[in-house]
């Protein structure tokens, strides 16, 4: 599965935002008294973030293989 460069950048930003939001929610959950809900929200955000990161793992692997082939041809 391939995406346009713009979509890949948007996914990258989404991962950062989800991770940051999970960090904030986790930190404030005990302060504001909603620990169990904060735990659920954090786990959900990190699950989606991890799923998107799996895509980036594949894209990075593909780019590394293409670079290696390009260098081997020289």
C-alpha cells in the first residue's frame, strides 16, 4: 500500500499528536480523578499510533532496499 507524500506526512503528524495526547491524558488522569478513563484513552491512542507506525516501518524498509539496490548498481 502506497500513499502520496502529503498523506504520509499527515500520518506522521497524526502519530506525533496521538502520542503527545496520550502522554497528556495519562499525566492528567490521576490529577483530575479519571484514572480508569485516562488509561482507556491512552491505550486507544497508543494502539492507533502503533498501527500507523507499522506502516512507516514498511515504508522505511522499502526505501532502504531501494537505496541498497541503487548503491549496488554503481
